[in-house]
């Protein structure tokens, strides 16, 4: 069997790796460099806290299962690639500064999303938190991984397993006979296979040649982020912190602050308004951050979908499979997506919750009609 995967992000590389481990001939076509899209632009959070609070929903179960897969997944990546990806389970505090916010977090805690802490207990974990706390939700299981090391490490794993990774190879068009995909065309050649996996992140819907009903309704969701450098003598928090619609995550000895959400197409321009918004909310969580230096400001494009759920499985076109629409959860979902798509492509048993992510659930024309305006 031969499979062509379009997209060398964490999803495409993970799927390709799992298939190659089963002896499948796999080619991954990446428009730029491995893991340089939404994976690179993220904060590397691996948290299913909110999903736990949603109870037994299919996305919640999928998120929780994927979070449980991450320790072994990370160990395997490091062992096979010989590269560190800094997977750590440090926990996460979500801060409440009003009675209303506290009640909302307490409701999550009652559903198993962690435990509520009094202000004094929260300050014991991170003394620099603002003093006007009503309390905080603590989840000791939340983890993080070095997102900028993850893509290159996965690429090494994929190639060592026998996969072929072609960089700067942009798929511009699918060729078909009207019913089945016959090839993926790049500026250099036509790649032919038994099956094609479209895992191109925010660019998933932009490849020509598909009939209207087969175009996945995936669109870019822009997110701007900042990296803060501490003053001499200070170090970033060792836990992740959330609240005021932002999160603070330490990566590579810098504190990342993210992230905005805007629907502006493929525009990745940086805005002063977004930087101010992020700083204001970060300072509301830890006041001393006003004295830290902004050392990087960037934007990434997440792959969104009309219902904010991923698209995993077959499409309306025979031979074409979709693995996209992970929105904010690309890294969290990575091991579960890789396993699920391997099972789908090889005819293995697939977890029942995957049916909720069928790419055909939106009907014909969804790619055009349901994208935010």
C-alpha cells in the first residue's frame, strides 16, 4: 500500500510515522519545513482540563485519551529521533479573580477537571500571582512539550521508519477521474498512491481539483502570541497559568503569552492592539510581568472548522482522507489523531467517538458557506 500525506505538521508526520511503522509506503509532502505551521506557533500545552469539564462528550473523551497517550508518545519520539522534546507534567493553575469566575471553575472541578484552591494555596504554588484572587483551579496532570522541537523530531522518526519526506513541495491540485483521487500534483511532479491524507492545517481547503462536496470546511484562525524574558535574577513559572482569556507557558526559558483569536483569512500581520491585549491580561495574572521584556511577537494560523471539532476520516471523494480542523488542540490531539487515521486507512478497529469527526458531516458546499465572514 502507498499513501501520500499532504502536510508535514504534527498531524501529518504523526500519521505518516504510524503508517510507516506498519510497513506502508508513505510520502509526506510539506509546503515549507516540518512542524513550522500551527505547531511551531503554539505554546506546546497538553491540557484536557476544559474537556474533562465537558463530561462524556466525544471530543472530551478523545482529548482525555490523547492526553493519556502523550507520555509514551513523547518517550518513543525521543528514543527514535535521538532528540529531546522537553515533555513535562508540571500542572496548571487557572486563576479566578471574581466570585463569578470562581463559581465557573468550581463547576469544572466538580466534573473532575482538577481541584479548587484557596488564594493562599495558589500563592504557595506561584507566589507572584496577583493578590486579588478568589481562588484557582489546579490540575496536576496538565503537561507541555517544546513545540518548536516537536516537528523536527517527528520528521526524524518518520524518515527513520522508512517514510519519504519531501520539503518545499506544495500540492497545488488533486487529479481525479470524477469519483476517485488519482494523484496529487506539485510544481515538480504528480504523486500517485492508493490513498491520500489531507493534513495541511489551515491550508487544507485551498488545494484545487476537488468537487465542491469534497472540499473540507477548514479555514485559518489567526492567533498572536508574545514571548517575555525575565529580568536578571528572576525565572519563569514552572507551571502553566491560565485566566483572563490567556495562558502563560514557559518554553525555552521564556514565558509565552497567548493567544488572540481572529478571523482574517491568511493575514499573519502583527498588531500593536493584540500585543497590548496580551500584556494587559498577563499583568492581571502576574503584576510583575510589566517589568519583563517582550523578546518575540508572532502569529500563527490554526485550522478551524464550523463546529470547532476536528475532521478525521474519509471524504466525499474516494481515496481522499482528511485529518484537519484541530483548532487549538493540534498538539494535544497528535497521538490520538495518528492512531485513529492509521486505523481508518488500514481497516483496523476505530474508537467509536471518531464518528463525531466525520468530515462529511457538514454536507456539500460547507467549505465556502460556513467559513466565518
